[in-house]
């Protein structure tokens, strides 16, 4: 006798199939695995973490070029009215100074650092210096300029702030045209009024000042009348304006860093000033500048 097999009604079978399909979709939407785990548990895949961004500033550059003025040339640090680049805070070879180049490059400092600063240079001269510095393809360029823009025959002859800004911007553009990835370290302009206050205590220094050293600040060194005080304060304020420009322009370049006003704020004592002109840094003063620069260049953040 043949066996009769009961068949499920077609409508009920279709309903069961639909329910099973919905269950599969719901399981997928909840992100659960086959064992009922949570998202991220065994059986699921997480997106790989984004790689950490590369640091914008390299604290260990392998070559260095310096641009700027007499301070970077070591003027009056070794002999009167003469450059002495071997004691330069930026590229000097003197063990007494332990320059930025020596601290960063060690035994290779002599072959991997170049000094294109010029005594008497103003910011208007820096673009041409940048062009010469870029020819070496350095990984770091130091800039220290602005003192001579304030040290003029009179306060009226000082470089206007707008011109100073345009000249510094041109200097950076000149470098970027040749070396878009080179790092730039900008040193603040020293406090010239502080230097006058310290140096005026030395009779020899004041005699050298009369030869024409920074007349806008150092002229009539012993005069304390209202006019002399106003003149010196005008120079002081112009230096503050220059330092603000350096900060603002540098901040627009992600490969540029300043000293944060450290050199301007450094209180040079008589031991850090030239024994001839009592205005430029002595060998010890150059060493202090090297220390400030090294801390700023090797800091993890600006």
C-alpha cells in the first residue's frame, strides 16, 4: 500500500521562508557573530587604525646654513671691530661656544654648515643671503636679522614695519622657491635698550659707540632727558614690532619656528657683552645664544 505524504500548504511554506530571510538580515544589521557576540568580537573585522602623522619638525637636521647680521658673524667677540665667525652661535667651531651646528652635527659641523650672514646687514639683505644659503641645500636655515633695521642714524631712518614684513616674506619665498622642505629657525631681535643700559656703565664701550654704533639707541649714551628717553623707547617699541612680524610671518609656514622671544628676553650681563663695544655678544654671550637656539630647535613643540 503506497504511503501518503502530507504536504504543507504553499502559503505557510512561503511565510516560513520569508521569516527565515528576515532573521538573517536582522542578524547582519546588529553586527552579531554566529556565537551572538558584540561588534568587534571574534568573527568581525575592524578598520585598521590611521597611521600617525609624520612630525612637521625634524629635531635632528643634518645640515645648517645661517643668514643674518653681525651677531651671527661673531663681530667684536674676538678683536675690536672685526668679524670672528669661529665663535658664531650658529656655525662656529669654538669649543667655548659649542655652536648650534656643533651641537646638532658633531664632527660633521665643519663640512655641513655654512655662514652667509654679513655684518651690517638689514632684513632687506636677507633674501639675497637666502639665495646663497639655498645653494648648499641645507635641512635647516637660521635667521637672525632686524637689529640693524632699528640701529639707524635716527629713529626716522628705522625700517618701517610694513617694509620689514615684506622683506622677511620675500626672504622666505626665496628659500621656498629652491627648498620647499627646508626648516627655518628665526631668532628674535635682542632688547637693544637692555644692551644700552648694561653697556653705558663702561667708559671704553661708550667711546666705541661714538664711532657710529647704533646711534638711534646709543647716541648721547648718558643723556637721560625726556627727548633721549623718548628716542630710546621708540627704538625699543620698533624692535617689539619687528619681533611680532617675525612671529606672525613664521607662523604661516609649517616648516618655520621662532625662539618664542627667548633671545629678546635674555638679560645680557656685562660678561655676555663684547669687552670692546659692550653691545655685541662676547664669546660667552655667543655661547648663551647657542644654548637658546639648541633648546628651541630640538624641542618637540615650538
